[in-house]
C-alpha cells in the first residue's frame, strides 16, 4: 500500500515561507511527477514526505496513518538521491544490504534478497566492488537496488537521472518505468525534464513558488492547462503568447498557441517576420520568427522545410488550437 | 603529471629542494654514526679511539634502555589512544550547531599554541602540585587526600600533560573530516532506518579512518621525541619511571658526557622511529588509496 495524502502542508525555513499550503492526494500505485522551475520547492516537498524535514504546519498521512511526526524509517518510504548517496566504504553488496541489516533481518535472508535485487538490476558482477569503481548508471542502479530490497510502500526520487548523459538517461527512464509497472508501488519523482515528466507520469504536479498550480494527467496538462503558467511550462518548445489586438480578437486578455500548432508560409499569413534562428533537427524544424509587431514566435514544422536564417516568412496559429487567458492569468 | 616531459621537468625542479634536504639530513646523521663508533667521553678526553660496537652494546644492555622503550611505547600509545578517541568525541560535539561555536572552537585549539615547556610548568606548579596545585585544592575541598602526581603516577601525569597539548590538534583534523561528511549519505542512512549509533559506526567512523591515520602518523612523529615535558616535570624519574628514549639519549650525552654512547642511542632511536614510520606510512597509503 502507498496512499499518500498531504493536508495543508506548510514549510518555513526561518522567516522564509517556501511551501505556503499544499494539498495532494496520491493514490496507491500511482506514478506522480513533481515539476516546476528551479527553487519552487520540489525537493523540499519530497523531503517533507520523506521525513527529512520537519513540517511547519499541516499533516502527512500515509495509508491512513498520520506520520507527520514520525522518523523517516517509520514511514517505510525509500528515497533515491540525485547524488546517489551510496556508502563509499561499503561494497555494492553491503550497500544494498544495509537497510535490511538495520532492520535486523537474518543473514541468509539478506543474501537472498540482495542477490535477487542485483540480478534484476544487472549488478551481479559488481557486487563486490565499491561504488567508487562504478559508472554513473551503475551507481544509480545500486541506489535503486538499495531502495527496492526493503519493499517500501512508496519510492521517492529526487532528480535521479540528472547526472547521467543523454543516452543513459533514456535507458534509465525506461528501466524506472518498467520497474514501476512490475512493482506497482507508488512512486514520486522530481524532475526538471519535460520529457521525463510527460513520459513517465500517471499524473503530474506542477509547482510554482511552493504552490500546486495543477495536478493532472500529462495530456490534461497539455490540452487543458488551468492557467498561463502551466500552459507555458508544459510543452517543449514553449507555448507562444500574444496580447493586445490579437488577443482581443479572441475575447481574451492574452492568447497562447503552441509551436506545433502553427503554420509557416512564404506567401501569406497572420504575422510577417524574419527567421532569427533556424534549428534543423532532422525530424523537426524549429524556427524562431521575429515578427514586426507581435514579438518572437517559435514554430515547429516537419524536417523537410526549406527555410533558413534571414528568410522572410508569414506565420499563423491554427485557430482551433488557441488557448485563451484572462487578465488574472487563468484559462478562459 | 601526465606526460613524460612534465615528469622529467618536475623532477628537475624538485632537485634543489631535495638536495638541500638531503644534505640537511645526511651531515648530522653521518656525524652521529661516526661518533657512535668512537670511544668519546668528555670527562675522559684522552681515551678517544675506535670503539667498535661497544657503545651500542652498552646502550642496549643498560637496564634503563628497556625501561625507556616501554615508557616511550606507553607514552606514544597512551596519548594517541586518548587524543583520537577524545578528538572524535569533541569533533562530534563541535560539529553540532551550539551557541558561540566560533569562540568555543578557538578555546579548544588554544592549548596547541602553548609552548611545551610553559605548558609543563603550568601543569606542574599550578595544577598538579600536591600543595599549591588546583587539583590538590579540589581534593581537599571534597575532603580527600591530594595526589602527589609526579611521585605516585609520574608517567600517567606526563601522558595527561601531553594529551592536553595534542587533543586540540586531533580534534581540529577530525572536525574538518567530519565537516566533509556527505549530508545526503546521512539522510540515506536515516531512510534506511539506521540508529544514531549505527550511523556513527557504519558511516561516520569509516569516513574518519583516513583522518585518524593522518593524526596518528603526525602525532607519532612528534610524540616519539617528547622531551621538554619530561625535563621540566620529572627529570626522567623517579628512577627511570618517565625516561623515554630521547631523554635517555640526553642523559647519556649531557649528564654522563658520553658522546659516543649518546650517538649510539640516537642512531638506535632513528632506526626505531623509521621502522614505526614505514608501518604508519603504509597504513596511511592504504587508506588514501581506498
Ligand atoms: N535548508 C534550507 N534553508 C533555507 N532555505 C532553504 C533550505 N532548503 C531550501 N531552501 C529554499 O527553499 C526553496 C525551495 O528549494 P528546493 O530545494 O525545494 O527547490 P527545488 O524546486 O528542488 O529546486 P531545484 O529544481 O533547483 O532542485 C529555495 O528558494 C531554497 O532557497
Ligand atoms: Mg531540488
């Protein structure tokens, strides 16, 4: 079981209020991703759930039990740190066995569990090495191994892949997703990475300055952002915005349209502009178009597009894919 | 130093310094070796000449020699043990966020800056003196009999004084090591359900192992040659109870004016110190690799 409920969770560091008030209900077995700009309190929220920080106010309830004042060990959660936080003096085997040893399990049982975990994570050949002799991806797997042996009620990950190179990140992303499918344990995952958030999550929590802006499935967030912040944050490249006359036409204070929902033409369109950056990625082409009076827009079209830096183009949004925002930033 | 070129260059640049150090070491050493094979007593200057191994034999068979070796071991071992254990405990304490931490730290370090002679005099006359000393005063206040430290427990008294001087050093080094302990490792251990003791045993202590060997190495080098504290307080007595190897050499040279015998003692001390140093450097080296 791993149902985690946050009720009016509040956290201050001295006079600084980092988390004003957060309510969340994370269902058993769910994969929840926290995203948000740097410094918005993602790590703090995760550490509050883990019990590594004390609550200033509010309650944390795991499986119906109020654990607000419990020690980290009592909460039976496992955490994977960004720096892996492996014990450098112990071999991989001892690292993975550590939580079991602390729980007072007998040696034969420990060996069996460690071997099983090592096997499922492809670590069997490295059991007698110390972490210093492993690659980044292997260390990451050891950290995951140390987390899974205790069969926790939920896993907490704080940017676990940010120290890995791009290719390895993709692999580990898939491994973690597979692990979740196999274990069906609740996972809470903090990341900066759009792609990780969109691909891994059952539901995403978008945070800004310690507040939950929206909590929903990846496609909900993409299709129906509740406000301008979420709209701008989810999606890559970012959504384009326009105000003034263009917005008034749609009865809104501001309108937004995604790069993938724009048409580029050399002959006619809504805004005329000059290409200031052309990124040809093969499958896609991103154009940064500096328009005469509406700002710079990014467009996304297919890879065959033969338009280059300095060309004059016309861009227009698909009118049925326009997001409208009021003066308060909320979606209309 | 990656390439061959930089290696040769760095060796070349090191040469003058190494050369100077080598001369610095080799001249007195050769002289000591030379004198150790000479019959040379300042009281009988006419009886000079080659002595063969006599000086060595004489020094080693002296009953004071065995006592001196034992005293040296007790002194070095005792001080090492207390300073390392005490240093870890104090380091843990000073690593906490206590009020006035900066001041407390400076107070703790200050004994290290007191000259050994001065420290020994203060301890002898103001603290451990059986009549005027503070400890005697305290003992009388509680109705006990004051201990005559240097008469009844002379070697332990020396150990106490030297420990007082070296504890700050050990604390300082170990505190620095503690501060470099990774916070996330501690938190990971918290999540893993480790008790405070288990965290100390499995994470802090292994992390400190390297710093401990460094402390042991440096302290040993200095503790092997403790002299001022003994000279000022007990003069090596009562009997030979507090005579360590350096003090024995001193007493050969300047109390019996036996230059040959003292040189032989010096050479023996050098050999013993080197044996200890080799073992310690090995230990440190192994720790540094890990
Ligand atoms: N121990 C602390 N004392 C004081 N302020 C803190 C402490 N820890 C975090 N903060 C502050 O709380 C805010 C949120 O920090 P947090 O680490 O949760 O951000 P984050 O969302 O994880 O950012 P990032 O994506 O960069 O990791 C920041 O403004 C930070 O300065
Ligand atoms: Mg963070």
